[in-house]
C-alpha cells in the first residue's frame, strides 16, 4: 500500500481511537455511578438496572472495537496493514474505507463469521 494511503488510514484510526477511548471512559464512569436505590420504587430500580446494563454492553462493544483499532495501528507499524490475516491476500481498499480496522478480506470474513455461527449455534 502506498505511503500516502497508510498515512490517511493511520489518521482515521487515531481519530477513531480517541473517540472510542472517550466513549469507553464515559461508559465506565456511568457504570460506577451509584444512586441510592433504597428511595426508589421497584420500577425505578428496574429502570436504573436496565440503563446500567445497557451502558455496560455499549462499553463492551466499544472496548472490542478499540482493541481492533489498536491492532490495525500496530499492523500499520509492522507493515502488515491491508493484508488479510487469514489468507494473506490484500484487503480491498473499499473495504478498508468502510472498516479501516478490518482484519480479513471480505471472502475470509464470511468464512470467519460462518465458523463463529457454527461454534455458537
């Protein structure tokens, strides 16, 4: 991949990393925030519990995505960015435009997702 394109993708990934880091921090702070549930009725307590769980799950997704972004930045540093981790072929630039942290070409991604479905289902 050309150096100019790598610089472009590094910039996009660094911006995404900053955004996700902030989002993960907000989720963690909200999850730690404890209201006094003893003065709430059961409906309010259930709503608070649901909201905490919702933000916790959002945080989990953000943490997974952040891990993928950091991994993509490392692949740029290692000279492996844009190469499928499964087959070793180049990942299409259109795919990288949509998902600059993509680890697999579209064909291998389908196989990986199918394997995951088979393992869990």
